C-alpha cells in the first residue's frame, strides 16, 4: 500500500533528524581532533559535501510534501 502524505512527511523528517545528528557528531569529532594528513582533511570534506547534498535533497522532498498537503487541504 502506498505511503500517505503524512507518512511520507514523517519518514523524511526522521531522515533529516538522523542526518542532522550524524552531521553534528562528525563536526564535533572534526573540531576535537586535528587532521594529520591532507587525505584525512579531504576525506572529511568529501563526506561533508555528500551529507550536505543529501540534506538539501531531503529538505526539497519535505517542502514538496508539505506543498502537496496544503494543496490537498485547500477548498
């Protein structure tokens, strides 16, 4: 059975929260340690860019679902 709009919204919000927490943990880890090599620094930047891209995708999906919900509720 297909997900309802509210189920889709809840799923996306959970994914955003999970990604936010994972990103927060990575930033704290990076702030507490210095990178000994350029490779470590570059690996962090690549991972951060990927998570940022995913975060934007999830936000776009969330906003689209919210627009669908508003449209469905409009008279």
